């Protein structure tokens, strides 16, 4: 498939913080891996039995049991990214090829909840979170580019990411638009606001659901040291952020310059384009946007952490590139 054309927007990124240049955190930790029969467990969720559920790039949904056994429980016949657990035990899956899905983990049955808005199919359904009333908030990262060309969105900085709400009986509603590579989304511990990752702008945005500021949004955390991906809210009340890669100095240098330079960068063979820095990196913030945990290391068989889930004193990690999921003791 030929590359899509890009129409870059001039953008002045904030100066990268000193932390962006470091390759490990002050906190040391051990990483344990569970091997999988496929590549790209982008997100992870833990079910009522303590088993870890993840989806891999060939469409399969896998369950990793407490004994480490890995079994296939469903197949979306697409590419599952974000995975959430609904109150009835079903899985809410953002499939970047098929849209927002509901998967029955017992039977493997898969149904499309919604795959388009105003007649146009989603190009990049990415991540979701489920509210107490059954509403599902989810992101569509770009109206211009699909997941297999996500680097085009980083170069173009199109600002076409969106946040939606799907409510049983009422259907789909556009909540926010104009987001810079809308990615992870999660609810605050008390459910009064959402946090949305804007990968292209290195920031976390807050959208108020309740109270006097309902419907308003603001930046919660700005100028992150890496590209934020999926988000999740832990039992501790902390908002976890996956950072699959450190900031890229070439991209930051090109963004405020004439768009032609990024067109040239996009046109060169992929093997010659800037690569992500291999790293294992997650951070956690409190509800006020204050950093609480900063965990970074390297591993020869695991990098590009794109999702994480806190569970019983540990943290499960997913990766867009690895053939395993990881586990860290907190």
C-alpha cells in the first residue's frame, strides 16, 4: 500500500525537559516477562479472576492465567489496541481496523458497537474507558492516518484527533475534536473528569464530566519527557501513563520549520527515518497532575510500552513491538 500524503502544520514544541535525555529512572525495578504466541500486546487489562487479557496484532485476544498459561479466547479479525473490562464481564475493544467492539470472553463472540461517525468510518480507533453508567469514552487518533502510518500523524501534526462517548440506547456523541494524536483515555478515581493523552503534543488533557466546570477542558500535565500512549487509573487512584519512546530531537527540530522538510522526511525509506528509542517507561500522576512514580529501564527483549494496568501491588505492561507482556512489582 502506498504511503499517504502528509500536509504538515507548523508547530512550536515546548523545549524538552532534562528528563527526556535520561535513559533510566532513579527508581530501580525488576521486569518479568510472560512470552506470547504473537507480536504486539498493545494494551492489558486484568479480569475478575486475576488473569491478564491482551490483544495482539493478528487480531487474537489472549488470556494469561495465574499459572502463566496463555489461551486464545477470541479473534477480532482486525488489530485490537485498547482493551477495557465492562461491569458485565465483557471486553470493550478498540480495534483500529474495525472500530469499537464488544467481545464475550467466554464464547469469543464479537460485535461491532460503532465503527463510524456521521457516515465516515473511524481511521484509528485507539483507546477507551468505561464509566459507571455503562457509557464508553473512546478516542479516534486521526481522521487522516491509520495505525500502520502513525508516524505520519507525528510528522504532520494534523490535530484531527477526537474523543467520543457511546451510551447504550443513545448512541455516539462527539465530545472533543482538534486533539493532537488523541490516544489513551481514562477516568479520574472519582469519575468527575477524563484524562486524554495527546501524543503529538506531549501532554495530558483533562475534560470535566461533573460539577461547575462540566464540559470544559484544560491541560493537566504539559511537556512530558516522552510520547504518551495509553492511560489507566489504578486502584491506588493514580493515573498511569505509558511512554513508548523518549522525545525525538529531530522531530522537535523539524516541527517549527517549513513543512517541506517533514514532507521530505516522510518520503525517505522507512529504514532511514528517525526511530523510537528502545525503552521501558511508565509514569504515574495524581489527580492534580503531580508526578508520583517514574519508572524507566531497558530490556533486551521488551520495549515500546504502550499500555499498563495496576493490580494488587504490581503493574502489568503491554507493548506494541514485543512478543511478551511484562510485570513490575511496585
